[in-house]
């Protein structure tokens, strides 16, 4: 998910009452909820970053180590402020154990939310490079923004006014968010089951989330051979077996990274005779941004 959603979840965990466990709890929760995205620095490698993102920093070793680093930095920061004499008087005592626990909880929410969309996440890296997909929420969900944002504002407003039960809006919002995700999961499951049990009975059905219209799914169906249908439109000009992908991967690190990440790869003939290697998940949404151009000799046309 986007970083605003991650941040709002961290803030709501604090407003639900966790921020009273230790000083600097809110930074631990909000930063911790975003911490696995330190791998965003890999985007400087362009298309090759597809094989680097949502892997090691989103896996079980990072779940333990990243919160430890964050808790240590916050604890040292509090000590540094105290030494300089400018530690805020109203800050609660800083407890390292609670800082680590809150950073750990927040960090776990990150891969859980990232799993929700169809981009994918490698939960088990470095022990396994298998990709997992929830196909539940679009990567930017306006309805979550509105619900989580309003709840955060309302809880903070009530706390400022010393209203009893100021934690309630945050707790209700978190519960509602879980329910919303569950409903979307059911919509995805039903859409995929309908596609798999309807003509032409595809072997693969991916219910891709749609921006704003959370109740709709764009269906991607096929047999895994590189010929896909996206919303009824054919994507892919030739089966992948007509392309020497092993040679492509050994020669071109960009194509190797793309195919490692791709879930629904296809090739499309370009006007100049070359081939565009793309992914059907993004074919209808400016998908050329996630693509690699292959020389004409790498694939054979149906008449070749």
C-alpha cells in the first residue's frame, strides 16, 4: 500500500491507546509502519528494482531487526535530548522494551497491508523467493484514506479536549478497516471463482483491483502460456514458448529481473519488429512503464 495508508495505520494504533505505553511511542508506530520501505532506494536501478523491492526488508529477519534499530535510535535520541537539557517535560518515560514492541507491531502491519494488492510481496525472503498476492485492495485506496484519516483527526480532537474515550474512534476505525478488507477479499474470491468456472474455463484467473470502485474487479484470465485476456481484450501476440526466455534472462539483467517479478508475462509485437515484454496486470493502466523491449530475434511470430 501507499505510505499515507501505512502512516495512518501506525497513527491509529497509537490513538487506540498504545501511545501511552512509553515516550516516543507515536514515532515508533508511524515510522515502524513505513520502515520496510527502506528498499525504495533500490528504484535508482530502474526496472531491475522489481527484483529487489518487497523482498528482504519485508521478510521475517527484517521484522525482527528493523524494529530493533528503530527502537535503539529513538531511545538514544531521548537520552541525547535529556543530556542536552531540552527533553520535553510532558514526554512519558521512555521504555526500550515498549519501544521495541511497538516498532515490531507497526512493522508487521506493513507486509500485511502490502500483501493486499496484486503487486506482490515475498513474505519469506531470504528463505524463499516465492511471491504472494492478496488481490484485495488497490495500492491507493481513497476510502481507506478517508476512513482512517477522519478517525485519526477525531481521536486527536477528543484527546485535546480531554474527552473520555478518545481512543474509541481509532479502535472503531481499525476494526472497520479489517472488516472492509474482509469484504474486499470475499469480492475477489467470488470474482475469481466465477471466472474459473465459466467458459472458456481458464487455468488462471486474477481479480485485479480497480481504483475508487472497490466493488469491481478487472479480470485477467489465461492458461499461463503468455496469452491473456484483460477485461475481455486479448493481451499477448504469441505464446511465451515461442520466445527464448532462457537466453534473454542470461543476457539481459533487466529482463531477468522483470521475469522474476512478473506474474502474468506476455510479449507484444512492436511496429519496428521488436517485442515488448510486459505483465497483464498493468496492460490496461499504462503498462509500458513495467516492460522490457526485446530484439526481434528473441521471439518467433506465428508465421515464423
